[in-house]
C-alpha cells in the first residue's frame, strides 16, 4: 500500500467526519436557541446571563476543533490527520452541547 492510498483514505475519512460533525453542530444551534428562549420565558429570577451563555454555547465547538487540530499538528506533524481530528473534536463537543440543550421534561 503506497502513500497515495493512505492519503486518499484519510481524505475520505475527513470528508465523512466533517459531514457528520457539521450536521450535529448545525442541529445544536436551534436547540441552544430554544434553550435560551425557555430560560428567558421562565419565572422571575432574571436569567439573562444564562440566556447569553445558551445562545453562544455552539461557538465553543469551533475552538475545540481548532485545538484538536493544533495538538495533532504539534505532536504528529500530519495536516491530513489534523483535519480528521478537528472534525472529531467538533463532533464530540457538538454532541455534548446537544445533550445539554435537549429539552427536558418539566
């Protein structure tokens, strides 16, 4: 198996990981906005700070992906592998955000 095969496999994996991670990240955005709306429409204790946190929660996934890629480049020096790991960082952080933002039973 030549190096071209490895690069092609990594590119294929990167595309799949990025597609899944992007989908989950895009799903997290409306869920976080719904969470912010629920917090805002709740009873009197003013939760404005938590509304802002809920609105910006999906943004946390972006630096997580960049950090995953940066660590991979520093440790292994492989940009293609860094791309795959960035997608994995985005995916798993987005999954946690979705779990936080899912509507809970009252």
